[in-house]
């Protein structure tokens, strides 16, 4: 198992897929990294040499925000919105979607599991 | 979709002028405004605005973090007071 920045990469996936196991690295960045480190993205992650791994780690550390720092950055951005008391901040505080989606139905990702209210008309009855 | 850089931020002239005027005179009275779409620029920091929400004016004291947001973001237009629990009482 090759390790990069404290995260295990799966052995038998191709490099550009394995890299995505790091938080903050997706398809685009993974391919970018391979190009920068001059590694064939198609080689299996288990076959990367120490040298290649350290090169990847070096590039990530220098130019990208990933894992812990990225999580912290996101949290800080949200905390900022909450603090200045803007609309998006209040949506975060209430656990509702912030980008103007509808909340009459759906929005379950933000709102969590349905809380059924007794006596409330169901969708079927309303018709 | 962000606004084109060529145009620069959308700042309502009238509000901007009033802020500059306040800067000169040094007074810090709240500026009453309906211009919710006006972007907050660095010049606004430290000033107070009364932003209309369709019904009343919310007092907004601009701090540095608010730069880049719109005035309207700080004056909520909807009021949610929670759901009624009356249904339960009616059933019993």
C-alpha cells in the first residue's frame, strides 16, 4: 500500500484513480498531478516507485490544499458566512440548502431523514 | 455565474455617493436604502445601512468580511416562526 500524506492508496487501481482517495483530489487534479510528476496515469498505484511517490507528495504539498487543511478551509468559510449574518449563513445554521433550491419537497441531503408530522396532509390527499 | 469583470461590481451610485459624503463629514448615521442588489465595497466598511426587506428596514453594520456580498443578503425577506402545534390540540 503506497502512502501519500498519511493516506493509503489502493494498490490495484490505476494511479489517477487511486489519487482520488485523497480528500480534495478529483479526476481533473489527479490527471494534472500525473502529468506534472511525469507518471503514466495508467500504471497501477502499487507499481509506483518510492521516487515517484515522493514526487507526487511533493507536488501536492507545494501546490494543492487537500485533506485536513482543505476541510478546515471549508469550515472557516462556512463559519464566516454564519458570523456576518448573511442569508447563506442563516441557511447553514438551520441546515437548509443555501443555493436557492426548493425545500417544499426534496432537500433531503441537507434536512436529513424525513420527520413525519401526524395529521399533515400527504401528497396523495392533496390531489 | 459571476458578473463580468469588465463591468466591475454593481454599486448603486446613490448609495455610494452618500457613503462618500458621510466619509467627508465624518457622520455615521444609518443610510436608509432600498438598493438590496448593491454590492458592498470596501468603502462601506464601518458604515451602517438600513436595508429594506419589503416591509421594514434592517439595520446592517458593515464589517470587513461583508465586502463582496450584497446589501440584501443581510436583510432577510422571509420570516419563519415555526410550525403550529395546534393540530395535536385539535385532535384531543
